[in-house]
C-alpha cells in the first residue's frame, strides 16, 4: 500500500500540526513504506511541502537535527554549508533548502526554516544542550515533536538536554578542539558535549519510568497511521515538565538500573 500527498496532510492535521507551530521533526521515512511516486525526492518534497503549508513558514518554524557525529574525534573539517546531515534523507533535504538556517556545531547541528529559524540556530552556545542551545529555544517557543516512522521512545533527544540541566552524575562535559571552516579558512575551535562515563555501562530507556510518568502527569502523545507505519506528536514542554519532576526525585530514572560502577563518586 502506497501513501499519498493527501494521506500525509490528513495525518499531520490529525496530530495537531497547524499554523504558527514550531515543529521539531524526527524522521525515518523508510518505516512508512513506499510513497505514491516511486521517486524518493518526490516523497521528501511531499513531507516538506505539507508541513510548510500547514504551519505557514511566515508564522511557524520547521526544525530538524542535522548532526554529523562521524566528525567527532577526527580531523575532518566541519563546513556549515556543505557537511551533510547524518540524520536521514529528509533532514538532508530540509538542510539544503535555500532558506534553511543551520546552527554552528560540528557534531550536533540543527537546521531550521521559517519565522524563528534565526533565533533557534544563530548566536547559540558551543554546547550541544543546555542554556542558549537550539533545544532550549525550541522549548521557549513551545515546540512540538513530530516523529515519523519511529516511536517517541526512540527519538526524544530532549532527554539529553534535561540530563544536562539536571546534572545527572553519569555524564560530564567534554571539550573537543575541532577544525571548522570560518570565512573560507580552516581554524580549530572548542566545542562541548555532555558525554557519558564509559565505565558506568549505562543502559538508557525511556519506557520503564520516563514515559509512564509523562502519561501519569496527564500529558498526551498523539499518533496516527501513515502508509505502513505510524507518526507521533507531543509537546516538548509537557515532556520537559514531567521529566524534570521525575529526575528531581531520581537522577537515574532514565536508566534501566543505577550504575554499579561510579567513577564520579568519592
């Protein structure tokens, strides 16, 4: 069964995608099955055009993660204009639109199109998450998650922003001095990531505690069928509020079990 442009529009409307929304799109369109037109480019354009129409880019904003984590711990130069996204074909399609604005981080960039694109992606921190990061600004703007093909348990990276703000002990800030292209010249600059202690052997999972607490707080995740898969949507602010509350009482709530090895403990 192939899905059509109208199927996409119907599904997104059902999820509450509407004018003026800030949408953080997480995507693996492969799970939706074949599009009406066999050409992949047409499928990507259809998803983008439906979203652009529904949120009205003069009022709303579409954001995607355009991370390039393969550059981490290498000497490969980050070029904000040409380094491709490694987060799926639809994110790369959106990154390469003429009006897209990309945040400057060699490993964890975001690309945005629409009214608040500049605010979300420019003049940001050198950290992946935390204060003055794209995630913080999307939260401020009451952003909405939209996950295509993959359930929220696999795509809700907002948890890492929360981990950093809450100061979970199994993570620490690491500095990376990485080559980037600035005004045509390659320079080395510092960037920061909130990374895990390898010794902890943490198994992270939203299902046992984080998502049940989200629903216990009375918040909702919408879902509907599209093609052979499903699409999901929920409020970033709702997830933030419930998860901060949960981690306030248990900093290990995102883990399947508390680490038996604690290099951070004295």
